[in-house]
């Protein structure tokens, strides 16, 4: 827990923990369930992939949930991530670049997503090179303009630079090249559902 007030909770989710309960008895332990033990009025407004760590919001009560959900829908919530990827993307250091590729569920291989120009939903990611990360890898800053499931992971794989440790979208060596997915939600800014004031929180990448 990084912040708690009458309307919103700001959490730092560890890698390997579900955001919300999954299917089956073995997938009931998750961040939202743990938080709701201490804050029974806490409600989910967005999620992070199980393998992704970093900043996540929960609303307190129905009104705060509605306001935060609207802020997400109207793109008033600004999120930034850091990732370490394989290879060296072709971009000038310090400059922002875009990946504009539509994403759709890969139904025969759920929960995987894939790029599909015909049936995919518009998906836009901004990315910036932060510097080398050793072993032929690069550290990137990422900003998802849209919020599709697995968007950052799918987009980076599509340009030939999968995230290190990505067992779902990496190559065959991915599970062995890191002990976790190298993706962390480092910043989140949003209008406070109580005051309307713009606030921002940060969490440094643990890798």
C-alpha cells in the first residue's frame, strides 16, 4: 500500500500475483482480495497482468469507482512503464516512437493476443529508449495510449523486441533468461475522485 484515503487506494503489486481472482480454488489469492480484507469497500477499476509488477489503483465505494472508471475511459489516467527488451530497437535515445497495430484475442491459443489488421481493435503504444541494459538488451519507457490486454507485450514482440522473461510472447529461451517478466508500472497520474485534483505516484523498477 503506497497511499490510502477516503476515495482511492494506490498499490504496488508484486510480480507473480493476480490482480483479481481467477478461475479455480487455487487462483483465489490475489491483490484485490487481500486489500478488501482491510478495506471492505475497495473496488477494482483496472488490472495488471499477473507477471507484471507496479502501480495499481482501487476505488473506495461505488461513486469513486464510477469516477475512476470514467477517467480511464476518457484517457485521463496516464500510465508509464519500464521494460527490458531483447535487442536494440531502432530509435534515437530520448525520442518517443509509436507502435500502432490492432490487437485481437488469439482464440485457439487463449489467453494470448495477436496483431490482426482485419479484426483487431486499435492499439497504440508510445516508447522511448532509456539506455542499454547489458547482454544485448535495452531498457525502455512505455506509455500505453490505449489499454488492451497484453498490449505492451504484444506490441514489443511484434516489432521484434520481446520483453525479457516473457514466457507467453518471448522465444523458447524466455523462461530461462530471467526469473520474472521485466515489465513494471512505474508511474500513474489521475484526477482524484474526491477532489478532482491531478495527483501522481511513482514506483521505481525493481530490475
